[in-house]
């Protein structure tokens, strides 16, 4: 592990959260040009495709794998809904000379770019996402299920690729959608989950194991939705990952409720609602006309 890498990871938790908070709608031109500069300075290898990719030399195979996951999911959603034509580009960047204003290891969608880290091995993965304290439990659970450690992060990043594409799809479909950060994280997760369940369910195994391990083993300092909003940018990364992992249980329920198509329902309520600044609970109330109380019940059951 490069020293520089470690410095960047511990540098500023605040910027992590601000970034995560903005991941859905980062529009700053300064950040965009910074990303373009970083990509050109690093002399990445260009890989053609439906999703053009730029990758650090040595990580082309990862880029090709993620490229095809994104292209496949794009194809699935373009076939499912009319008027979707998401233009996405993938950047798979190593940690050396990382100058973008977010610690290395975080993934994001920004102005059509989906940015993923190149050199994250299993140990770095566990450290970045706060699973160090229960690494042994994670590994023993993986062994029980016949899942190799590398499959956990491969599955995680495959999910994350499509999650980031999900943000771009939602932004295109909803044009004037809800701004709430947590709601958008939920929605992007639903998009990714549906794609994998319907097309490549085996690829979900590792991520499923990971988020259940987080739920079962991580002891969160902050637990409620109000605490999340109040402490955004202040709580630990691990605590944030715990919120995201719990959200996955709601994602499973939404997916399993087959009477409603999530994005169609979301589009309908977002067109009907004048207030685009509604928080997740209020959006849930609107969705629940069709979901028959499923989402609001889940949120209150979890004190969210
Ligand atoms: Zn996201």
C-alpha cells in the first residue's frame, strides 16, 4: 500500500461526507475540470466501448469488467424504459498522485463520469469501508457460504458501478426529481439491485454477505434518520456505511414487491409533487400509495 494512499484516506473525513452528500448531483465546473485534468495527467489507457473507459495501465482487466457491467445494465434499462439514453464514461484510477478532492477509494458519478478506484485489494477494502473490526466474522461467514474474499469486493464494486449508473438514469428519467440525498441513495440502490437480481443474481452474493455482516456486527454511534441528517459530514465513514447497509434491507423489500415498478412509480410521484425538497419520509408517503405502506412501515420499524 502506498504511503500517499494512507495519507489521503485519513486526511479529511469531512470531505468524504460532503462528497458522499453531493455524489448524486455534483455539478461544480471546478470539480469537473479537476477530474478531467486528473484523468489527462495520469495518462490513462483508453478502452473503447459502449461505455468508454479510461484506466490506469495494469488495471485494464478491472476496467473491462466494470465497463461491461455498466453497459449491460444500461442496455437492460434502455430496453425497459423508453427515452433513456445514458451517456456514461468510466474512469478506473490508481491512488498515486491522487489530487481529486475526495479521499481515494470512494466511488461517484459526476457529469457522466463514473469513477472507481483501481488499486483496492481486500485489506484496503475492509479498512476503507469500516469492516476492520469484524474482518474475521466476515471471512468466516464467507467461508461458510463458499465465497472467496476477493468475490466480496468484486461483487461490491460491480454493484457500485450500476448504483452510479442508477444515479445517472434517475437524473435523466426524473429531470426535476427529488433532491433528498438519502432518498437518491435508496433509489440508486434499487436500480442496481433490480438489474443484478434479474440478470446476474450470483454477482450479488459477495455484496449481500458484506452488507449483512455490517448490519450484524457493526455497532453504530448514530442510528436514526434525524441523527443521519444532523451529523452528515461529521460521523465516521463506517457509521455511514452502516446506514447504507441497512438501506439494502429496504431495497430488498421494494424489489420483492412485484405489484409496482419502482422507477415508474417514482416518476409519477415526482411529476405530481411540486415540492422537490421533500425528505425520504415524505417521498415514502407518496410512493406508499402504490406500495401500500411498505416503505413508511419499514422506515418507522427501523426508527427512521
Ligand atoms: Zn450514490
